[in-house]
C-alpha cells in the first residue's frame, strides 16, 4: 500500500523539525508527504523546503493563498494525497518508529477497516513523557470511546476520502467529522498501543481536558464542563444555540448518509447493516430534538421533561448526568 502523510502547518517552527525527523526514522518510510501551510509568518516554510531537499521520499509543499483555518487546511492536504493510506499529522508531535508499520498491519488484518486511530503518549511542551496515554485519559474520566477523537492519531484508506470530503466545517471540525462518519459506519479501529508522543503546550490548536498532560478524573470532567457552561453564559452563543447546531448537524449526517448510500455500500459491501445505522442516527436525532425543546422552556419548568429524558436514556448521547444537571441549572 502506498503511504501518504498529510501534514498541516501554521507557524510551527518551534516543534516542526522534530516531527519531520520522526518521519525519517520510520521502520516503513512513507511514499510521499503533502504539506499544506496556512500562511505561516515564521520559518515554517523554510524548514519544510529544507526537509524536502534531503528527504528519501517525495515531498510536496503547498502554501495557501489565504488563511483557511485548521479544518479546511487539513481538507486540502487530504485531497492532494495520492496514497492508498493517508496518515494525518499535526506539526508538533513525534511519531514512534513503528507507527506506519503497525497501522498498515492493522488495515491488512482488520476486514472493513477504513479508519485507524492509534493511542498516544501525552508529553509536556519539552517532549517529557508523562506516562499518561490519551486512551487512558478517556477511560479514567468515564467517557465513552466516541470521545477518543484525534486527527493527529488518525489514518484513513483512500476509498474513504470521497465519503468525508468536503468537510462540513459549519457543523464539525475535520477530525470530528472523520470519526463521526467512521464510527457511525462501524469502520473505525482503535489501537490501544501508543504510537506517538502527543505534545501539549500553550499554543496547541485544540483543548480538551482528557488530552492534557495531567491525569483526567471525573472531577476534572465536572470542572471542565462547568467552565464550558459558564463560558456559554458569558458568550454571545447560548446553550440553546449549541443544541440547535447539534440537531442541524445530526440532520445533515442523516441526509448525507442517504445521499452517499451507493458509495458507502461500494466501500463497505452490501452486507452493511443499513437499517441499524439509520435507526441509531434517528434515535440520537430525536434525543437532540427533545433536548432543544427542553432548553426552550423556562428553567424552572424543565425538571419533569429532563427526568423523562434521563429515564429514556437520551443523555447517553451527551455527557450523561452532567448534561442532565446542566440543563436544569442554566
């Protein structure tokens, strides 16, 4: 299988070279690297050009005419790859030497796998390991595997690309969309084996408490979501608007799957459990619609409906009892 690396960069001069060097140390080298730079103003382009001159594989560098943002920059990088397997890469991590080899082996051994996400070992900004892995964080915070979403740990088969591009950035970030579709279609494989260092620092493009360089607990989860709800109160975007966006996003997913059914069956085979998939989406969509209706009510009148939703199991689609309490107090 031909291997492509889709690298998205933006002002990454501080850490980029270490990530590029880790590509050179792979036990199975990539066949090409596609780097899309989002109008960096530092030495990122110089580092990429220098790397391209000596790399033992093809390196193609593209600089966006305008700043596209994180999601659309990755979308462009993916679209330019020609490999059978495309590895997504941030600019500040470091891959373990066996990463490409292990992921390719997984694709070969797992029938129907179109997406593989590997575990990572979290470090501080100086690449000092914490002995904490991303997957351990998810589990210790009592979160479901649907929260295990990291573009930098993701590899996709080329036949999956038509199912995810273009990325509906109005509803999902690029990695959220990839894993939403792959989990929905049951074509994602998660590897508990850490295959890279994931560096966390002040300039990290994404923040989630379970991906930080300190142990995640249920208390951390409560604090994180309390802060999240407080920020919503202070911002121009209300929680009701966020719930509406969730409803619209799920409606988009449902319609999209119907439109892409022929392509999906071509990729996954006609044995795909289509009715089960669409029923699961419908149930989640109905739960989101009930929650939106709940949030439109006066806060003091929400308890009976919220209790019914809790007993029905609607809150399993959100953050469980934390979402239940949050719906009553804000």
